[in-house]
């Protein structure tokens, strides 16, 4: 017998919270929590691609800001608010990564490390994780270095 798939954001509950939000003309706390979970989940897809922790936070902030500004554009006759907002989040992340890459960083090398985790039953599981090293390829002018 297979385990039931765990949903971190339920589509029906999200739609119900959006209906309440439209009635109140502001997002409910539960809807905000669901959007934050979706954004957090999206960051996992890009794990290992951030140049620094601030880049991850920038991506998250941009996605949250975009949802905040566009949640009222969702058509309540649609059945899939999760898909609609997930697409928005991933589009924002894509745009942010284009901006991050334009900073002038390139991949230098990577290491594969083994990570040990305990599963639900307490058994140790080993998985591999790729750690990417980057280098900055643009030169910083001496006049700019004085500002830093």
C-alpha cells in the first residue's frame, strides 16, 4: 500500500481563502500563509543555484510582492488557483535569476557531498548534493572599491 501524497497547499482550501479575501477586499491570514508556503517550496527547486543567501531572499521577496499586487486578478471561475499562483511564482523566480546572472557570475566548479538524513522511521538515508562554486567575472573599478 502506498503512502498518500502530502499536499503542502490544498487547492480547494486556497480557493476558499481567496473567496473570503475577495469578500473582505484583503488577503486572509490563511491565504498569506499558503502563498508563503508556495514561495518557500519554489525556492527548493532552485537550491544550489543561488550565489549567496541574499539572492534567495531577493527571489522570495519579489515573488511575494508580485502575488501581493496581483492576487485580485485571479478569475474565481477558474478551478486551479494553486497552478495560477505557482506559475506566477516560477515566472518571477525566472526573471530574478536572469537578473542575478547578469551580475557577472559564472560557475567555477562544483563538489558533490553526501548528506545523511533520518527518515520517518529513524533510519539513516544518504543522498548526494551538488555544491556549486561561482566566481565573479566582472572587474570592479578601483573607484568603486573605495566605496565598499
